[in-house]
C-alpha cells in the first residue's frame, strides 16, 4: 500500500509563523512526495468552545494561508469536516472500539480540558481523539505529521485501526506519526505562541504590523547579543531570524554583537518581512471565489474517498 499523508488545522483564525515553521513548510515539501489530504477541521472548533465564531471567514482565511505558503490544490486534497458526512459516520463504529477509561486517560484531552473556554466540558471533548482517528483512517492515511503533544491522538488511531482489523477484517493500515524537527518558536512575549494572546506574527500581517509586533517583543537588559538558553527572549528572536534567513542563530548574534536590542529587532524585522514578501504576494493573487472553487473540488474528492471507505467498513461489519 502506498503512503498517504493526512494533516490539517482547526479554522480558528489566520495562521502565523509558528504554524509555518512548525508544520506548513513541511507540508509544502511533502506534497511533492506523497498523496496528501489537508483537513479544515471545522467540527473540531466546538470541542473546546461554546460557539464556532466567524467560521466561514476563518475557513476562507485558512485556505488563503494554505495557498500563500505554496500548497497546491492540484497536488493535495483540501476539504472540510462538515462537508463529508461519511467521514463523520465512521465515528460511531470507531467509538465502540475504545473504552471510556482509555478516553479519560488521554493526556492531550486532559490538557485541552484544562485550557477549554467552554462553560462545561462537552462529550465531544472526550471523543475528539476518535474523531481524529476517523479523519486519518477515512483516506487510509499512513503518515501523520504531528508535534509531540499530538502523539497520544495518533496512538488512539493506531489502536482503533488494530482493533477494527482484528474484530472485523483487514481494512485499515496502521498509521505512523511524523515528528517535526524544527525548534519550538515561542511568542514575542516569551510565552506559547498563540493567536489569542496577540504574540504571533500572522502570515497575512503587513510589513508595518510585523514591525510593530517585533518592536514590542521582550528582550533583556544586556547590550551584547548572544545566543544562550539563559536568555530565552533574545534566543527566541535569534531563532526567528535564523529560520527566516536560513543561517545559524549564533552567527546572527555574532553579527549584531553589542548593537543591543534595537539592532536585534531591526535585523529580525527585516528578515521576517523579506521572508513573508512572497507569501504575501501569493495570498493577494487569490480571491474568495477561488477559495470556494478549490474547497468544493477538494470536498468532492474527499467525499468520494470517504464513501468507498465507509462501504468497506459496512461490509466488514456485516451491515
């Protein structure tokens, strides 16, 4: 069986540089090596919030970001949860293969519950690792690019695939996680990079918006710029410049020397804006009509795949 990649994002707002270096750049590379499905997980938005927000606007922005970074809809299938009922129907038989105790023990679910904005934790929160199993297995996904925090979800998918194959018939491959190798990029305030915290540079940010964000970034009182772990804010800015310039962060620190935080921020601003320039240009080449057309075509291809898989599942189960 040939490898198939499944990846995606929840449409909760525009993507930022953390997303790019953490996953998007790798997806652009992988699209030339494997068949790839890219999921816009609109149903999963309501796992940890009471309302989905501006869901249609967010879906459009997400797909524009995909196109801007270089995902090619001729090579990858971009689709959304809510348009593929057969994918979501896989959740029912899959839930029968996982115990409540196993769902409760999932460490990623525990963390999501701790940071949930819901007034009360919904049943969807407990079951969404199994929903993610449906996302991966509907297309017979074998490779799943994830960060370490998502490894428990891939393990749930592997568990579901093994148990289905043992109980009914050999229908599903056992997927493997693909761990990223990029260093963790923190937010400009030194905390976890997040859209909601306002500490991230969006891929769609203008040059002026980018410069303003970097000017507010935290540093420290030492004038000599060095790349050291005990200076996390300075090291984070150097890491950002390093990723944008494709140069070692220590070399950049040596170049700045005793220029201080002002020189560091000028260099980072120039590096980020130069890096984002072609991404901004590609984003401007696409209209919302393009997005609708691309998503409709991707949804059609994904649904055809989901129908075939659901038919196999029904036959294996004797329905």
